[in-house]
C-alpha cells in the first residue's frame, strides 16, 4: 500500500459455512482492496479457520457491532438473512449477503428500504455476475448487437444434497428454486425485465414439502419465452442458451459456476460460428474488490443492483405461486 492508497476495507464474516470457507474467505485474503478483519460462527473453531486478522467469535453481534468492521458478509441459512441484514444495517455497516438475499421479494424490499434509510450499501453476493464472461454477454445484449431476445433456456441441476442439509428444509429457506433458481432466473430478469409470466410449471417435493425440482416455462410481454429448471434430483448439468432474432449464444460448461478455470461463449449467426474465450479467474475475488471499491466511494465499481435482486425474487415468487406438488 502506497502513502496515497486508502486503507483496505475491513470485512467481518457472519457464518462460516462451505461458501464462506472455500470461496469468500480466500477471496478476501487475496483481494487488493480488502482484509478479513473478523469472523463469527456458532462453532468458534470454524470462525478461527477463516483466519481473520483481528478476532473471531461465537457471537454474531460481536462482529456486527465492532468498530473495526466496515462490511458484514452474511452466510447463514436463507431464513436468517433478513434478520441479520437488518442487525448489520442498524449497526451502520455495509452488507453483502449470500444469495438469495431473502426468501421472497417482500423481505428483500424491507432489507433494501432499510439500507436506503441507513445510507449503507446492500449487495447480494450473486458472485457469477462479476465473472467477465457474464459481464461480456450482458454487454452484448445491452448494446443490441444480437437483436431482440426470442428464447432463453436456463438449467442448473445436480443430485446428492446430503440428508440434514438446510437446502432440504423449506422452513430454513431451502428448496431447489431458492438455492439454484437465482442462477437460472436472473438472466431472464436482466435481459427481459420483470414482465415474465409462468405459462406452465411443475414441482417435485420431498417428504417435508420442500421442492427438489422446479421446472417452468415463462412468457414475456414482448413475445419472448424461457424455460428454467432448478433441481436437486437430476444429474449434474448447467446450461444457458439464448436465441435472438439473429443469433444463438451458448455458454461452455459450467454455464453458471465457472471458477478458477477457463471459459467461453459461442455465438452462431446464420452460417457464421465464432466464440470468445475468457482466461482463468476468481469471480469471488473480483466481487470482493468491486464491492470494496464501491464502499471506498468509487461509483464506477460494479455491484449487483437492488432492482436486479428484487426482480429476480419477484419472478421466483411468481413461479413458486404457480407450481403445485407432483
């Protein structure tokens, strides 16, 4: 750090689960704008394992209220997100919260209203949105180089959520739609807004009435259509395919979770086929640095917007209200 460089943004972790341990903590440690100052988990040894430079605790509030923490990162079961978002905002902290930011759009509106009132940043940690491939495809669509959208196919499936995991418990905000649904629904919202209406939908639930597979066909006011699948009961598969009036775009596998590996997107325009390649990167680290830059006052730093998060949850709410168990 040079004499003119601002001090790093001090992150405090609330929760030390799989994503926090495997991805976010290493990203903060590697980031050029951030430092992992503090961590809290119900099992303090798990907080210790994140290697905060300041302190660890078994008390979430110890991190949230501490003066040495600038940003609180929340990685708890989905049903606890809103409670701890509000606690952190009330303590004057900026907040980054794992996806989904809340279990429905109504809760998310409460959270973003609180962030506005507190004049604090609230960002959903939809990490793949910071990936250069995602940003590039978004830019191509925004610039209109591919023409109007006709169809979107978005699928994220895997099999083998372990018994006892909160993802299989709807009372904890579990279910396939809330877990992997944000990946497949978000492109619809970013590229087609929130005018999507479910045309048909079906859901498979477990013995606890938690969805383990949701499939839906959606229609947009502009005439576009989309099919999404979010599943815990099918073989591992990710697909994102976009058809416009002039092109077809397909993302290489994995379509949503490319992490520390090369990736590409393929475009077919009539008989012309071309692709763009993207070098190995860590989108978690990019996210941490961009959020930190925004906290430091850089308005050009990219963050997922409140409108995008709210729109995604709104469409997911529509799907959930349409489907019935099978």
